[in-house]
RNA sequence: CGCGAAGUAGAGCAGCGGUAGCUCGUUGGGCUCAUAACCCAAAGGUCGGGAGUUCGAUCCUCCCCUUCGCAACCA
C-alpha cells in the first residue's frame, strides 16, 4: 500500500449562532485533531482546516433574539469559537469563516461551474410570502390549523400536537409568525441539484467501494438515504442573508447554506495556501490526496451524499473516509442548548483550564476523557464521576505515576542522570518490555489509521501500565538497599531506570497526538527538543543519551477531587432550574395577540366551573387523560391532554373551568364533550384555572 | 399509536454462531520508590423476556417487554 502524497483533514464547520459544547468537541474536533497531529508527527504533508459557518436563516433569527445584527452575531461567535478551540489545543492549520470574500467567490464559482454545465435545474414553485415583512416564509415560520388533528398550533413542517409531518399547503388558515397576517402565495423559481441522477455513482462508490472501510453507521445511513429515493434539492433560497446567486436577475436569492458551507473547506484551504505561500490546488484536485471529513452523525448525508456529488461534478477529489461519530449524552440525558443541559467548552475552560497555571493539564484531562468515551459506534455518556475516575485512576495513577516514580528513583539512585545500559545484563523482563514498546507503536499506528481513537488511546495507557509492572518486577528500590554488600548491583538499577526513561520518552511520542500538552511537559522534564516527538522515534530505546542530566521530578497531572465534581453537577442542575423560571425578554409574545373580537363573540363561549370526579389514562396515548367532570346538572366525559403534567389520582376533586359548548370531538376513540381551560407557563407546564374559593359545580363563568 | 435507537457484572463499554470479556469500582492478602502502583486471590452476569432455526445462540428469525429520542438548536 503506497502512502498518499498529502492529507486534507476537515472538521465540521461549527454554526456561528452560539457557543459549542463538549459533545461537538468529542464528535468532530478532537478526533480530527488527534489524526492531524499523528500525521504531522509522521512528517506527512497535512492540512487541517475548519472555520465558522456563518450563513443560513438561524443567524438572522439569533440576531433578532439578541437584538442586534447578523454581522454582529457572526463576529461575536466566530471570535468566541476560535478562542475556545485555541484554548483546548486544537491544531487547525487555519480556522476560517464563510463570510470572507474568498469564500463567497469560491462558492459562487462552484455554483456557476455546475450551472453552466447544466448540472442544475430550475423549478418554479409557489411559496408563501409575507407581504408585510416582504419576505418568503420558511416552513417553520408558518403556523396554522392541523388538517389531521385540528390543533391550531401546527407549523408548516410538522404538527406538534399529533406529530404528523406536514407541508405548508396542508395547513388550514396559515398565518405568518413574522407579522401575524395571512401570507399570500407567490411564484418563485429556484435552482435544484438533482441528486437522483447520481444514484448509480453513489451506489458504486459508497455501497461497493467503501462497504468495508467506512463505519457501519455511516454506510447504513447512506443506504437508507439512497434507497429512500434521492430527491432534487434546492440550492438557492429567497433570503437576505447569505451568498448572492451569481446570475443576472436573481436578486434576493441566496445560495442555500448547505450548499455553501462545505465549500468552506475549499476556501479555507485557499486562504491557508495564500498565508503560507503554497498551492492549494493539489489538495482538492490531485488523486494522491487523502481527504477525510470528521463530523457528527447529523452531518452524514451532507458529507457522504450531497457534497461528494458536488465535488464530483466540479472535478474535485472525493473523501477517502467520513468517520462520523454518534452523539454524546450528559449525565443520563441528551445534551440540549434550549434546556441548558450541556457543558459548553467555554464553561470547562473557565472552571478548569483558566484556573490552572497554563492550564495544559486540564486541557489534556478533558481531551483524554472525551477520547476515552468517544461515541465511535453508538451514543455515549459524559458523566462527571466518570471524568474523575478516568483522570484519577488512569491518567494520574497509571500514566502520571509511572513517569513520576521513574523520575524520583532516577534522582535518588542514579544522580539525576540517564544511567548506562549494561547490555550484557539484559534479562527476560527487559527484552519483553522492548517488544512491548515496539508492539505498542504498531498497534497504535494501525488503530489510528482505522480511526479507532478510543482503542488507540487505551494502548497508550496500557503501555504505561506495562511500565509500572516492569518496575515492580525489577524493584530497584529493594536492590538499592543491598548495594553496600553487593556494589555490582548498581548495574541492575542502572538498567532498570535506563529502560524506564526510554519508555517515558516513547510514552511522550505516543501520547502526543492525544495529549499534546502533556507530551511537551515531558519534553521539558527530559530536556529534549520538540523533534524527539517525531513518530519515527517511537519504538526506539535509545532516545535519551547516557549521562544527560534531567530535570527535577514534576507531577504531570493533578487529581480531580470530589468537591469539583459536586460543584459541576450542581451547576448543571441549577442551570436547568434557571431555565424553568420565566425569562424577562419573553414578556413580549413571539406571536402577536389574537385579533380583537366583539363581546358577542366572547358571549358565544359558555364557561362553567366543574369538579373532576374521576380521571384515568387513555390507552396508547402519552398525553391524554379521560376525565368525568361534574357540571352540577350533568356529568360529562372530557378528554384532556394533560397526562404529562398531572397524575390521574392527584386531580380528582379539583375544581376547574370548562368550556361547555364546544363541539364534541373524538380523541383516541373517546368522545370528548368540552374542554378544560388551562394556563401554560413559560416552561410549558399546564396549570388549572380554578375558582379561588370552592364553588358549586356548574356555576357560570363570565 | 407511528418512526428511530438501545437493552451484556455496581458503573461505563467490547464481543456477535462454538467454554462470557475489558476498564473502573468492591472485598481479602502481600509489597512500598511513587499523586501510590504492582502482584495474588475473591465476589459479582440464567448476555431484557418468550418461541423458533441450528449439533450448538449473547450473536440469526419472529413475537413481546422496558428504556430513550422524535418543536427548534445541534457533533
């Protein structure tokens, strides 16, 4: 197998609308960084690119939310993310951004190239348009009544109440959430990328050529996507934030963000080449380049299907592999920005990294744990206790402790210098360790080439464990006690420590891709230069010269104590609580109040008080409770969607307000005669509207 | 209900047709250079349940149960 001439590594472009959390870090950034560092240590030609993704509708939305401009948003988050990545030792060769002119030009050239060659098709469709806001409406911006269940809170893409997938056309009485007015239909035409034309290519390329070397989850997703039928995909949109469609008369049309974002890898490479006086073209055109995309599982379709089609049409090389990771959960629950259940990179940096002098060891602790639990084959779990255990018992007690005891003994028994190796005295244990070192190198190499970072890191720790075992067998501290009677045994001590020192040098090289700060700290201890970390040096047992004076012992890592873990867990939980409190900025309702009605309209509604007599869960429905309600002169059956908020037994006897003249409606096969009036708080919790004092059932409310 | 994912020792995970494994944790003993490690020993699993295919199933098939996710953001 001949090696590629050069490597191009990409990490998913983070979206510039907020801070990123450790899930992102574990999914797309740390693995890529390990891989890039490993290749660099091998002296391969490698470029590692990333950057902020700064287009798309979510940017203006975030700007509105923060009361500022899109430009301010992307500047703010681009700077923040760039800083966070730096603080966590990500070694991008360039961290670019898609708002740069060079990216706009690159993306437009891409579009023009495809369009000129007839690879895009134009379709005219009718879309909802908000005249007052003067803009076309994305599905999500349209609200209306669901044709399926009758809920008036359905969105243009899906109904929240019954879960059915909708298209905006199906909505009854659609309303724009921008202005609150009814939108009109307006014709618009857009460019589409016909994916279906490339089905044969995809089948051959993914399902045949890569069926064995891509991860099963990646292949699986591609397969279901291909077999589900490849639809044409709109390349452009009616928007005012993005990259202009480079066609005369296409005013107000922008490239769809999914189209321009991956091209960001190309423009980042171009910018890197300019900055470093290199030629970018071979990285994207030469077949001898190995392109690897590191992403999370939500991005598989773009990087395995859509972008490769674009690349192929544009004459570029295709990715060699797309080692997508699954998701990382946090303390038993899915990470979520909106629920504030997450650990932002920034929070870890502030709480751990910045508090330390230099902070390198805390960066490596996080890198260690995230690699050790990387969701390579399925979703995995970030537990603070797990973080503590991993750091304390593996990094500190195995790896750190081995280096430390080596250093302490070397100073005590060998005068702080690298002792001589007496080859004639080498025994079985020594030779086994030499083999172990060489084997570890090979194993780690192979695992890294297969993108199995978790296992590769395990092998590094495993080697330090072997070191501990070796030292235990040789017991130089015991030998030292008998030196007086047997001066010759200094040679045995020398051998042991010499080998332990060489092993430490090897550990530095092997750990370097994973724990770059630790590797450098070890260089400092050994008083050697960066060059020693060249991967070729791994497996060698003559890295440190005899007689060389080494530095005083210094701990590589500190332990994580229980208090820190407790603090973090409490912080996480209190963040969740804070979300449940009402927010000030939400005083202004997102959707304008309903239209003014006359008293007569109100009078049409009959409201009465009622008392809940019985309540039971409706079978096969998560949210529904079947209630019988005493309305004074009658008892009615009412089905109410409150099961997620109240247990049946706790509401029996409650006085509630009931709409009594609502048309009967069947829900899950049970006829509901009326509706319980509920108030919904900011957290989405429903509350009964009850009389302040107990009152006769059936009393009129007005 | 529907769609998707998952259920293997106390925890986190591998394995995936042929005597159940790793890391951490727990218990007892030994050792001491070290932020202690290492060694020895032990406890702990009817591999979610049931049926089927097979000479043989944790692994394949079917049924069931349970858990998680299924507005948006998002690796």
